[in-house]
C-alpha cells in the first residue's frame, strides 16, 4: 500500500487544505497528520477518538535540590547551557535539556534523576472520510521525528490489518527532523508551493531533500494567479527538473470559507478548482502506483 | 532589545512583518533569520553578504586501535549514535547531538572530536539594516545547533552595533521555535484570522506565555476568515498591535519580492506605528507610549 506525503518546505502554502480535499477524493485509505507540532487537519475532519495514547520519548535530567552540593560540574560539562545556578542548588532548564545523561553520570553527589519525558499524545480516530492517525506534541518538546515515525508505523499496521489501499499524510513544514522522518521511505511526495520568492526558494530545498532520500516528487502550484509570471517560472523549473506538475490552482477565498465551516473544498463547492484537484488526484494515484510497481 | 517575530502556523506573514519592521525601524536595526530550515528574509531585504562561515557540531571519531570494547560510550549515548557490534565500534554521526558524553566517559582515549557540517551562517548589510542568517544543510535533521551558532554571531553583532534586533523565527512551537524565542525581550505573534491560524496561535501563546515576556499579536490577512483570533486575544488580554488587511495588492507585492511596508504609503505608516508600539511595550516606558500616541 503506497504512502503519499503532502509537504511544502514553506508553511502556509495550503498543504492541509489540499490534504483534506485529497482525503475526500481518495478511496479506502488511512489519513495521517504528521505535523505533530502544529497539526490542523483535525479542524477539517473532526475526528472522533477511538484510542488515545501518551507519548513518552527520551529522558530529562532533574536535580534533587536536597542532594545538590553546588559543585558546578554539571554546568561546566553541559553543552546545551541547560544548567542554571540557583540560590541553594543548581537546576535544569527543561526547555534546553536534550536528555544526554552526561550530568547524571558525572554528578559526584548522585543528585540527578533521569525520568522518562512525557512529550505528547497520539490517537487513532474515525472521521467521515475514514480512519485517521494523529498526534499533538507538547510545546517546546523535541523528538518530533520519533513521534512521526510512530504515527507512520501505526498507520501501516492499521492499513495491513484492515486492507486499506493507501496512506495519505499531511506533512510538517521545513526540511528538518520531522520532515526527514516523514519523508524517508515514503512512496511519493506531493510538494505544494505558491508563486512567491519564498515559495520558490523553499520548493527547491524540499525537492533537494526528496532527491537525497530518493523519493519521487510531484508539484502543485497553489494560488498561481497571484503572480502568473512567477507561476510560469516554477512550471519551467519543474519541467527542467523532471518533476511532474500535478496542478495549478487559482487563489479562491472559498478555501478559507470552507475551513471556517469545518469542510474541505471539494465538499464545499464544485467548480474549475475542484475539477483540477480531481485530475491531480488521478495523476497522484498513477505516480504512486508506478513507484510501487517499480 | 531583541524582538522575536513568531507564529504557530507557517505562512502567516512572519517574514513580511520582519522585513517591513526592519525597513521602517527608527534607529539601527539588525534583521536576523533564525528560520534556518527555510530562511526567506534575504529574498525580501536583498542584503549584500559581507561574510559567511560554515557551522559545525562536534561528533566522536573512533580510533579502533585504542578501543577496548568496554561499551561505556554506547551505554551512555541516548541517541543511538555510537554502538558496539561485537568488538567493533560503529558511529552514526548523523544521529549525534554533540553532547560530548561518549568522549567524557571513554576510559581508553579511543574517541576524539570530529565534526559534522550543520549549514552556513552569513551576514551583511541591506541598506542601513544589518543582516544575519543561518541556512541549514539539506539533509541535516537538527536545526537548534545551527541556531545556537547564529545566536552567537548575533550577540557579537549586536554588541558591536548597539542595534535593536528583529528575529524572524521558525514556525511551530517545538524545540526550534522555542529555541528561537528564548533569548528575546519581546514576542510578536503573527497570525491569520482563520481556524488553522487560531488553533496554532493558541499553541504558540500557551508555549511562550510561561517565559513571562511581553507578548502581542499582529493579524495578517484581516477580513479573510472569522473573528476567532480577536475573541481569543480579548479573553487573554493579548494586545493586537496591527491588522494588515487581506488585499490582493499586498499579496501581489509580496509575490514580487517587495517589502510590504514599502508597497504603499498607508502600509508604511501602519508599520511605523507598529514599530512605535513595540518599542513602548518592550520598554514598558510611559514616555515612549506618549510618543507612540503622537506618531
């Protein structure tokens, strides 16, 4: 069963709105929100939780103030500037601690505990468009890459057990840890861009990342009519780079109106834009199938 | 002062607001792009780059001839970056967080510091605005270490110039975003008045509120969605310092790489007013507040 990932590099190009619409068009699939940091897809799909799980990952150092002798060794050795000197004892800034255990190991007073870190929650839910796997990382946490990997694992299991035919995932912005975790080993990346200098710049970086991980990519130019020249330019770039141009969608305020009503655009209206999306979906399925067959 | 321009949701206009504020800032300004995964500020400020250097992180290099296969390094490593396969020590430098724990505990002196390239830090000048950015190497997973390098350079440049610093932060509320906001004196959250905008705005507000810094909001694309963000700000006493109307002209100016504050006289005035309000909120200074009202 192919895994299809929607990404963009730049935020706010329309990933989630388009993922919602594609989820509406797709049959027999598992939907996945891999933007565990700032997830939004649930606002369109209103999932009803089937199971809710806690996500623990890594550990964090906590100094016991009654045992701390204020020798300062932990502060000297910490590479993350996570140890703060207090009046009576040292303490760990949880936002800076990376959980490397060095201070725990070195502390001569054995004053530092190292409990597991509770980083967020994840759940399997039902939506009107099928089952959905999603999560919420707590603010300031790391390990988003591990949570993404866990969600993908859950989506694959759900799919294998119930015979779903594909996994459709909304990805995080950027090109760092959670994006790499979303992308590696996926069958197809759909990159959503917009005709702006930022959209273009970030498209190129995310395409480079897809190549790095040998994931084939197709491109959707969203809001192309905001700057048709820049849109043409991006289309030219796609042709030169051998990237399939899946769709060019006009700016349409109905996208936001649909969102306000908790609907996806293909539920909200039928027009040229939604027809273009339906054609894009056919191409996506073909591309993902080709990749799987090869 | 250091002003962090942040948002939960991506694409709400952080870069637009950062570039615009820098362009109208009364007094010396240093514009810093800490969104190292997808830095965009330079696309609007068009700085002349005066210098650049690669940033690295320390990772361990194993000397097999000295390794006694005691396993102390693989036992302490929390990131699966070094492991003992039988008697052979294998390192995975891409997984390393650079904590130095393995080097610290190795009793045989078999590990020495090597380095992994994180990306590039570059700096220069855009007219009278100082400029600094970090750019993550494509394929590198960790952005906070590179952000630490950028912040180091930022402290140096700020000390030299005495400029106010405007920081364009990465989206989200996980470690990179919190890292970017942490050292600032004031946080400006840029959002859009849509359900996605509100949801992520709330996440950002909850993530940053415990830092006890002055915080305020700018609503971009005002008029586009619904009233949720405004209601939320009212309930939480979060001042809305500016609303940038949704306007095809603004969107088009941005799409052409223009600084929005320079796209029309009205926009320029709006951002000058925003800058004045920020300065008085950040300083908590009554005199500055009076000035802002006159402006």
